[in-house]
C-alpha cells in the first residue's frame, strides 16, 4: 500500500528510510543532514566505508540511533534542464532503492522526494516518477510511504496518486 504522509522522515519507525544523499555519502544539507544528525556520528563513520555512490545507484547502512532499522542512501540527479537523463536517473534512484530493500528483507520503506530540494528537480515531475515506481513495487511491500516535508508537497502527491488510479 502507498501512504502519503507529512512528516520528518527521521521520526519514522520503518524497516528502512531512504536518504537523498550526494555522491560522497559523507553528509550534506536537507534531508541528508537531518538523517545524519538523528542517526548520530556512527552513521558517518559507516558511510565512509561505502566508497561513495553514483547518481541513480543506492547503498545501505544501519539506522544507528534512528527509529528506522536501515537507511538506503541514493543519489538523485541534479536538475540541469531536463536533457541530461534526469528522468531516467531519478527513476533509477527509486528502482535501485527498492531492489536493495528487497535484497535486505525490508517490508516497510519511506522515501523523501528525491532531487526535489536543493537538486532542483521540478516538484510535480519528480512526484510523478516517485509514484509511478512506487506503484510498480506496491505488491512487494507491506508499506511504501511517500514522506512529504510540507503540506503542499503532500497535497501534490495525493492529487497525483488519486489521478493515477
Ligand atoms: P536533494 O538534494 O535530492 O534535492 P534535499 O534534501 O534538498 O535533497 O530535498 C529533498 C526533499 O526532502 C525535499 O522535498 C525536502 O523538502 C525534503 N526534506 C528535507 N528535510 C526532510 C526531512 N527531515 N524529512 C522528510 N523530507 C525532508
């Protein structure tokens, strides 16, 4: 089932939360910074052993002090006008996160809106891609949560989800 909620993703007690990270995996701003702050310094220590992550790919770590058991770190594309494979790469971020989740027995997973913050991906287009991949994986998870940080983002996701059914 796909659930749309407005929340701080660091508060969710699920099998895995997804981090919209950067290629270094060594922390950053936005949701990445919030996840590192809430997980504590052992997360950074662990991430240093992961050797970074390419755009569209995903890596997994424990959740450390988070209520979530795992963190799946993925790197979405920076929006550069739309002609630089951004849609393909954003899709790949969701798909590779879901595949890594399945390999690790994850049954409940929460996603932020990858690339829709500092990376500048247009919010509606990003949400459409998120929901389209979520629908493809819906049957293989108990819970798929689209975790929106604002009421506006949650409204947008709800409209798109309702329209797609
Ligand atoms: P990116 O660099 O991939 O664009 P950002 O962290 O800048 O990543 O933003 C991705 C999305 O995560 C944005 O929609 C932003 O509002 C949201 N966000 C920021 N902090 C949190 C949080 N604590 N929980 C959930 N979503 C968050």
